[in-house]
C-alpha cells in the first residue's frame, strides 16, 4: 500500500512511545490523520458515546506472525476479529478502541501500511475508531507489533443468541470454506513454504449476521466463529455446553481443494485449523433451508452449507460420519496446533 506520510524517521524508536514530542508527532502524522472523526479528534483519554439499550463488548489481542500474509495483515485482522466477535453476540458493531504495542525498529512504512489497512477494514465494517493507545518496547522485547482492539455494539432488537435456546433437531450451517486462514499463514512461514494460492479468509461478517437477524429473528439460536481452535473445537464446546449431541457429515463440510491438499501434506486436520471469515449458526429446523438459501445470496455466505444437526443421541459428543461411511468422535483440540495464528 502506497503512502505519502513522512514523519522524519524510517523506523520506530523508543522515543515514539515516551509520551513526549516524538509520540505526538507519530500520533498526529499517522493515527489521528488516518482515523480522523469527531470522537478521536478531541484527542482525549477516552470518548463519550450514546447507546440505546443493551450493548455487546468484546476485546481481543493480535500477535500473529508474519504480520503481512496472503489475503490480509495484522491490521485488517485486528478489525475483522473484534467486529466479528461483537456480531456473534447478535449485536451491530459501531465503535472500536485500538491499542498498539510496537517493537523498536519496526519500519515506519510497515506501520503506516498497517494503520491504513485498519482504516480500510473499519470503513468496510461500518465502525469508527474512537479511542486507543500506543506503546513502544525495546528491540527484542516484542515481535514487530501487537494490536489490541475492543469492540462495542448495540444488540439487534430481534437477537436472542444463547446456547440455552438450542434444542434437538436444530440445524448447523457454516457460511463458507473452512481452514483457509490457518493454511494461508502456514504457507508464509519460514520452512513451511509451498506453492500455494491460498488466501486468508479474514473478513467482516457483521452485515450478513445483521441481515440474518432481520429476516429470521429468534429462529437463529446461535452464532459462533471458529477461530483458533477451528470448527471441531467449537462444535465440541457446543455439545458440552448444551449436554446434547452434535452430528455432522464430513462430506458436507466445505473445504477448498487446495486447502485440503495443504492440510494433508502438513498432517493437519482442517477441523482444527483457524478461520477468520467463517461462522457457524444453529437455526430452527423449520427455517434451515430458507436460511441456507438466504446466506447463499450474500457475498459472505455464497458457499454456505448445512453440515449437521443437534441430537439427543450421544450427549456431550460430536460424531462425524466420514467420507467412507464410518463414524468417529470429534475431540477438542489439545494444545496449540498452529501458534501465533491471530
């Protein structure tokens, strides 16, 4: 991403985190200029906003390596991740806080590219950056840059998202191909590079979520985005939270061929690979087909698929029918399959 910002330094120095003149120059030239809006322009320690009724709040920290990858970077990821977490609550994201921890020596051009990526992702998601913080740590005390974002959103008036609403025969739908984010990151990492055109699926899901709630209301029982632990872990958590069984079919789980091949080559199970543009929803059986068709008409749901259902059989377990017709238990991810993935 090209930029014309010049603050007189090629790299970030400790002085940029001192709170003094260098900090102000960094903030004025890059942060305040990029995210200028009536809330942030006051340059106060916080912002005062108005909400009507209940709000949803979610916070997340992003420590991904590498910080630039196919399909995104740590900046856009920090917006998408938190916007989606607020949306999964059944809320409409409106505001984000933004905090940087920058390692001394980060190229200013890289920092500007990340900030501009955040701005683009925030604009596309319909949210404003209204407050934040910037710290600089000594060389070797960080890993280029870490980002924290906190999201605030108004609850959708038709939302009633809770595991307690899930019942037998409810249907499970995913909005698209799984495991793309994790495999995009693995394709970038030193020693694990292979010929691949796999891009991260990192994107904002809030508009599709809002449209689903507008249309189907309380027939939407749950939203969940299967990030670090992947789809398998989320399904296991749901089964245990509701003390019911989850039944899925491997043939119905959408995995792009190139991703499946990469997972096989690296000995990874796509069920446990991270996603950043995928969510699953549990819906009433009587509207499942309508929900599926509705999602397929949306750009963020065109590859949506029904993958299974809730059952009173095998409580607290996820059972998957394999491609060859047998069945196996889907266990939760133990340990960290792909560290520093988001």
